[in-house]
C-alpha cells in the first residue's frame, strides 16, 4: 500500500489497493494529522524492538511516498478511528471533494532545501527527516540532527521530538539521555504523543532523569488518552504492577485492550504474560499462547520464548485451539478476540 498525503487543514488521504481512504477530523492541525497517520501506519507494521517512536514528516516529503514494509490498511484505519478520525473510502466520498483534496498544492521536494535555508521551520524539519530516513538524499544522521536543531529552536514540535530520539539512540550524536529528555519534554509539553510516550519510558527506566514511576505514569497517560498504542501498553503494565500508583488489573486490562485494538505487540505480550501467570485474570494457557504467539509474530523475541515455555505445559488439543484462535484473531484484525 503506497502512502499519498494530500492535506487540507482537516483531511488526510491514504491510497492503497487502487483506492483512496480519507481521514477527517475537525480542529486538528496539519502537523498533528500527519503525526497521527504516520503513527497508525507504523503501529500496523513496525517491529517493537526499541520502544521509541519517530514523528512523521509534514508537507513536501520525498514524493509523498512511504518506503519499506507495507502497513496493513485495515489496522491503520482502526487506529485512526480510535484517534477520533472519520474514515471514508473513495466510493462513498463525494467526487468533487475528492478532486479538491487531491488538487491541494504542496511544496515540491526540490524546494525544501531552499525553504530550509531561508529559515522555514517546517522545511527545516522536513529536510531533517529526509536525511534521517534517507528519502531523496543519502541518509545522514549528523545532517538530520543539524536541521532538526534549527527547526526545534523555532519551536517545531516534531523536530523537537525527533531530536530527542536521535539523542536517546545515539544517532548522529553521542548518546545523551539528558538531552533526549530535554527535547522530549519540550515536545511533550506541547502535546506531542510520541514525545510524551518516550519521555514516560525515560522516567520508567531512570535514563536522563531520576527514576520516577509516577512521572512515567503521568506522561504515558497523556499519550495514551490521545490513542498512542505504545503508551497504552506501557501504562497498562504500570497499573498491572502497581508502579507509580495503586495496582489495578482492571485498568491494566482496559489499556491493553485499547492498544491491542491497534495491533500493538507489546500489549499482546503483556496480556499473554498475565494469562500465563494467572495474574489479574484466571490462569489460561490457551489464551496465554494465543497472545504470546501474536506478539512473537510481530518480532517480540521475549514473547516467542514465553510462548514456547507455555507450550510445554499444554496438551495437543490446547495447542491446536490456541493456534486456531490466533489465526482467527489475525483475520479479524484483533477485534473481538
């Protein structure tokens, strides 16, 4: 599925399988719209190995196309609905409106360096993203950082968030968790969900900031209420273990369910672990194997190990049932599992 971004203040379009999907939401900025669409696409295809998330480029990305793994269209749509967007396919969309949206002018990729050099913050962020992702230019984290810094200094929230990511992961700069937390906090304070989630992780792990589960819970909750799946999963874990506040399995399960509805592998792993241990739910190896298998299928190595441990405690009939349920759940895109 190829990603085509033609944006007004209120409408995003995503092309796939020969048709368009339209995502409409009132009172949302262009930057936030791009961020939501990017994060939902990433949630449908990413390997949950780092626990940190990048913000998306805005208008004028390289040709408007995403590269690499193809996101699952249905999962992307479910995620966008969870964030308050109305999802409409092309057939039910008014033809005149579709033409109007597709006709919206966007800056050409070739204009971005000129606009960035002239001090345009959005162009500086986009140029940083191009160097970050290697789209349209050779990948160069050092140059990505340089352009992010220029945009971030002007208050560009997406640049601030991605600059934090570079510092957290030591890309284009020496790894510095204190600098990561500084930039995440700037973006998080402005409502950037990725930065809020990543800042929560720094507080949870005590990296760049003092270990503080209460602060972690606060930032995770801010991102989770915006529909950010990673934050929902991690917030659920804090509730399950009573970290940063009272233990509450019901709230943990509630947040896991929200994240799982977006296909989040971390939440699938956490839920499978609860069923394996019988914590907060009755011990159920079939359910444990089901959720651990789904997480493992998305690259969760530890989930694969736990699944194999659970399998040793199951009889052939239970294993067959767990595998059947896993296939059924995937076919339903994790709805009603």
